[in-house]
C-alpha cells in the first residue's frame, strides 16, 4: 500500500511541475516587454545589437514567438503516452529551423523554404507512423484486444525522463 501511495505522490509532484511549466508560458512570452525598444540592448551579461529588426524588443518578440511553441511541443513530446508521439518531431524540427533562421540570418521572410528542410525528417517519421498504424490494425483484426491494449504493446516506455531523452541520441 505504501508503494502505491509513494507512486501516487510522485505522479502528483511530476504532474504539478508540468502544470506549472505550462502555466508560466504567458509570463515567458511577455518577457519581451522588459527589453528596451532600442537597436542595441546592453546588459551586464551581454550586448545585443539587432540588425534586421531595428529593435531589440521586436527581435526578442520574434524569438519568443518561436521558442514558446517549441517549449510546449517539447513538454508534450516528453509527456505523451500515445504511440504516435513521434509525429511531434515534425513541428519541433520546424520550430528549431525557424529559431536558427531568426538567430543566424537577416532574412526578409523567416518562415519561407522550411518545408524543403523538413522533407528528410518527414520522410522517416510519416512512413514509420503509418507502419505502426498498419501493425495495430492488423493485430486488431487478428486478436480480441482493445485499441488501448495494442497501444500499450507498441508503446516504448523508458523508466524516466533521461531514458526517454537517451532513446533519441
């Protein structure tokens, strides 16, 4: 009984941490308002000079507009229990590309030509998801298992967060 209670408490703590991380996203997004509306932003840690945007505040606003969805996608990816969670890698790759594009180049259109860079990622993920789906429906037709039992059978269940991270590297 104490093992069940300690596991329940652990799940409650982890769930509370995840809920807090999601709840603070509006505050993280509005951090750009603390940046001065000047071309050069001097802090005691660094000096940032916005080249393309002519305003450090606008540059940080654009970066945060890409980082916040990426942050939420990472939370979803590492907490998702469904067999299809690998499909979240496609929008994650898209946002990572956009962030690097914003940080490394002075471009006219930030969101252009990203599909070309996502094709290799999608070429691996989409067929993999389709094959898993086909295997699930073949097993449904052959067995008397529920869809949830089959999802559990295909689920890769690392023991902890770091095992799940190591699974990809």
